[in-house]
C-alpha cells in the first residue's frame, strides 16, 4: 500500500475531534555554473506523510518517510497533541472544504529536458557576461516538482502538482580598485518554455553595460532629504519585507519572535492608515505561472488574493486556521509547508505593490532634483520590519525631470510608515522577482514572488557609503 492509500485509510479510520494527513513529495534538480564551468549538479527526492490531530485543545504533529511507520502516524500525532494541550488550548476556524485536483500545465516538462541542454543554456548566458567583461559570474538553475495530497475529517481532499523553475545570477564587475555587483532571480511555475519569457540574454547585455558604465562614469551619490524614484526590484522587496512579513498573523501575535522576528504591527492596527492612498499591497497565490503559485493551502483552504494594504490602510493579515480562529474570522488560505516533515505555518506567496497608472518617464518628469534608484545591491531591515536600508546598484541623478549622471551606491534609509506615506506616484510597470522565503523553527524555505512597479517617494532621507 503506497502513502496515498495509507493517507485515505487513516482519515477514514480517524476518530479524533479533528484529524488531517498530508502526503508531500518534492523532486529537485540543481545546476550551478561558476565562471562558465560546472561547479555543482545534483538531483534529489524527498517525500513522506504527516498528520495533525486536535485533541483536548492540543494540536499535535508527526511525520515519517517510512511506509511501515505511516500507519501509526495518526496515533503519534494524537500523543503529541495531548502533550501540547498543557501549553494552552488551540482552536481552528470553521471552513468550507472541497474535493479538488489541480496540476500546473506544461508544454515541455522540465524533467524531460536533457541535463546537457540545461547546462548549455546556462553557458550561453554566461558567455554573454564574459564577453561583456563581467569577471565573476555565478549562475544557478533550480527545477522542482511539488506533489501534495491533503485530507482531513471535515471533507477536504486536495491533490496538487506544481512544477517550478528558477534561474539566479550573481555578477561582479571590477575596474581598478572598484567593483560593483548585481543579483537577478527569475522563476515561475510551468514548463521549460517559461524561460523564454525572461529574456535572460537581453538582460545580461543590458546589465553588463550598466555595470561597466557605473564604474567608469559614476559619481558619489548625494545625501539629505530629496525625492527618490525606485525601480521594481526595490519596491518588490519592500512589499515582501515591510508588508508581507509584518502582516503574518502569527508574527503579529508574537509567535515568530524567537525565530524570524517580531512585527511593528499589532492586531488593533487593522483599519488604520499607514501610507498614501496610492498604495495597495496584495498577496496572491492564484496568479498563473507565478513562483509562489497554489490553489489550495496546506490546510485544504481554497486560496484567494489577500489585500494586505488597501489605499494606504492596513486591510487584512495573512492567516492559517489557528490564527484565524483567534481573530474570529475565516482563514484566507496562507498555510504552507516546505516539506512533508514541516508543519504548515502562515506564509506569503506572491506579495506585491499593486500597479498604478503612471509611466516611468512621467514619474521622473515631475522631479526637479532627486535620485532614480533602478536596482539594489544590498539591503537590511530590523526584526520588527520597521527600519530599513537599501543600497542602490544602478542609479542616476534626476535634474529638471530628466535622467542625468550615474551615481554610485545611494543609500535609502527609511521607516516602513514613512516609506509608504511618502509615495505620491505609482507606475504601471509591475515586475516580479523569484525568491525563497525563510521562516520557522525548524526552518522552512518556500518559493515566492516579490513584486512591484516603479514608485516615486517625496522628501525621503538619502545617505551614501
């Protein structure tokens, strides 16, 4: 009997107030080129079954990769739940569950593509960078397939299969004693054909030229209060770090303080203004082709778009069934787990600042003097997601509403409320970057998109290094 049939049998026999089982299999292929040479290659498969049981107010979790032990997994979860009940009572939100099956379609299954073809693709990208003078090049391809089967004794039965691809690049250009770096990561769900839409060869030519020019022509960045225009890579990171993470309900409740940090947001801040009316931030796992795609979360709840910030007002948090019960609402389907042996916790999917209606040139035209930070090379943010700092890589002065000289390493230092409050222009050029978001203890890394358009900020603090 395989794990899928064992899962079905366990649910049919379950006599606990609440019980769930999840089979999860993750296949992976990894290719890493460094300076055009194959540095590492690997494949792997990790799969097993887990169970959660709610007994006497305790929610217990157990997992195994052994078919022999799988039949006892529910009993072990129940034993753990009784031990957990001593620490406080847990309740789950009432939900409507479905029987469903979904699979991300592919034109060309990534697992059917010969490894040699994948390596040659990466080498072709690397050769462009080498010809353009990039001295240090690290290019990685990651291919994965996530197969899940979730069942509970409240009627949920969900099968899912999601293939994903990502290509990440770390580039370093050196000129004399000076150097500059760029990082790019594209990813999505689907077949091998999605790589074509990323235009990686064109990107490599454009970014190589930019890196060379900034080292040859760049001047020190200005400092002080001024208008700043930021590009999609930065606005996407802001959406993820300063809205997504602090709006995770378990973090709001203090559950993540010892692992991933705290949140400056409290539950009574729902409905309060934190930013400009021009800013709305969404988290949406249902975007077709996205890296953080799913249609049902790992508690069987149907996924939907979550509007975390609506016209500058804190609108909703990310929830699983446990945090939703605490708030007295229904879950919005934000429970995810990286592997079968990880318990589902509150996670982001594809978090982005929603696009506006301005062109990039229109945002720049209305700045008499300021800085356009198109891309970043370094960032950091505090544990509460309140104070943050972004160091620009590709950046330019704006003079009289026009792009002027290249500036080196401008530093945007801002708090989350002041960032969102200073927004007075939002572009329509929404772009996404692929990332792996880490959280939890034991640690879990899940695929996500960070996204945003070009944004104009008025009167923010700019430093320099």
